[in-house]
C-alpha cells in the first residue's frame, strides 16, 4: 500500500487483518479484471475453462458450482465462450433438458495463454513478497478459506 494512503487510514482500521485483506482483495480484483480485459477475456471465462480442463465436461449447474459463478451469470458466460468456439454445448444423453459443456481444443489453447496472463497478474500483485512468503501467504489463505467453507456447510 502506498505509504501516504496508509498514513491517511485510521490506525484502528489499518491494524485489522480483515480490513487489510479486503483492501488487498479489491486491489487484486482490479488487477485481474484489467489484465483479463487487456487479454480480451473475463475472469469468468478463465474460471469456466479451467474447471472444464481440470474436471472434464460438465452441466451448466456443475460448472457454476465449481467455478463460483452464480447461476444467473453462468449461462451468459457459456454463451460467450461458445460463440467464440472455446466450448461446445450438447444435450445431456441422460437428461435431454440439461446441457453438457465441453472445452474445445481452441478453448484449451486459450486457457494456456490465459494461464500466462494470470501468472503475470499474480507476479504484479505479489511483487514485494519472496517466493517463500508467497507460498506461506497462499497456505494461510487456503487454510482460512477451507475453515470458513467447512463452517458454512455446517450452518442450517
């Protein structure tokens, strides 16, 4: 954070881990959105392509869950990817009311290129941290996220 901005932040805020995480997440979100925009893509595109590449063909609902994209946004995202030939949508043989989404060879190629863009974005975001510090931050954030996801599953 810019030291002049830090000086303008009340100490009771700048001393809160949650506030620091929120501010960093907002900055990360801007970096990711800007980086994908320069690449002619959106974060949702990357999430869907990564999910399909790792887990294979899936229904729209499963893709939404795996990629963290709300049901109201997943169809538009799939439409955008299908229009550019990065995914294919076919009727599910087990349930004709449902579609199965599959990544195409062009989609895999685009994903590899977007992986490079994401790496550049991550390097920009984490520039002041060493490799060990980056690994430790990732480990700690993963632990926090796992804890809170497990807690959310237990709620009635």
